[in-house]
C-alpha cells in the first residue's frame, strides 16, 4: 500500500471513529464511543505511517537524482 493510500485510509478511519464517538455519546453507549476513539487513533497512526512512507520515497528519489 502506498503512503498516499495509507493517508486516505487513515482519514477514513478517523472520520468513522468520530462518527462512532458522536453516536455513542448521543445514545449513551460508552462501548461505541470507546470503539470510535480507538478507530480515530488507528486512523491517525495510519496517516502518520503514510506520511513517513511518502517521505522515504521522496528521499530515495532525491538520492537517485543526485547519483
């Protein structure tokens, strides 16, 4: 999976997590709210991973151009 794909999937997971938190809060469902927080954190992590992947690819491309 490319870095950009990870970033997109991460944003989707963050959004889903926020929705679950909102629904969990509105329905007084602590379990759903906690699941939403976990999904949001997972999405943030995946987004960071995507950024790191992109940075590595950019660095390698930069080294190739200099060689």
